[in-house]
C-alpha cells in the first residue's frame, strides 16, 4: 500500500512540475488567452473529490485557505457554489443561475460593514469578473448533514460549471450556467 501512495505522490509532483513548466512556456509566448477545455457533459455525481483535487484539475496547485470561497487562476475566478443556493429549471432540474451578489446572498454592503475574509475576497473577485479582467466558473461543494449548510462539506463534485455573471438590476448579480463539465 505504501508503494501505491508513494507512486501517487510522485505523479502529483510530476504533474506540478509539468504545470510549472507550462506556466514558464506561457510567459515566454506572451499573454495568450487560456481556454477552459470543452467536453460533453455527463452525470458526474458518481464520487466526490477534495477541493484541492478539483482546483488542481483546473490549474490551481498551491494550497488554499479553508476560508477561501473563490480562487484566482489569473484568467478565471473559480467560485465555490453550494447546491442549495442554485436556482434550477423546474421541469428538468438543470442548473440555471447562482447568486453572486444579491440582497440575501453574498451581500456587498454586508461585506463592507462586517468584513469576513472569504466574503470580502468573493466580492473583490466578482468585481474582477464584472470588470472583464477574469472569466468565472463555479465548482460545487456537497454539504454534510450539518445544521449550517454552508459550514461543512463531504467533498466537491468532480465537475465545474461554465457561464457568465449577469446584472439583474438593483445591485443583483447572478451567474447564469451554460454547461456542466466533468473533470
């Protein structure tokens, strides 16, 4: 069993080295647009991953704080999007939109009055996307059976959601889903 764990760790180190080399090559080539891979969506609710595994699959290899709700990949902001806050299509159950800045969810005024690291960072990242500096994708934590659904996770779904943030007026901004892509 130790051999398998060692082999898995060696593969992680190799993947990290390859990603670092790719970043160096990209810096030599210049500022080119990095595209998110397009694949056919599948039912990926087969197993859960740890957040660092999902982020690594999306190009973020450094450790992130447990208090981080959003993650800057340089070309894209990756937001954690809780399942119970998604609005879904009533007929199909497909993801439609997720609150990014509303009166009840991720409130900008509350972020300024009562700064909390994850909340404040989230709002800054929303501003970066709204300003056109970054694209946005969402990853989905799965909650435990805790009393507070935003507190604890069992893991993350092995997928991400593409789309865009749209202004709904009166300071309301929602992420509108285009596609669910498996990792």
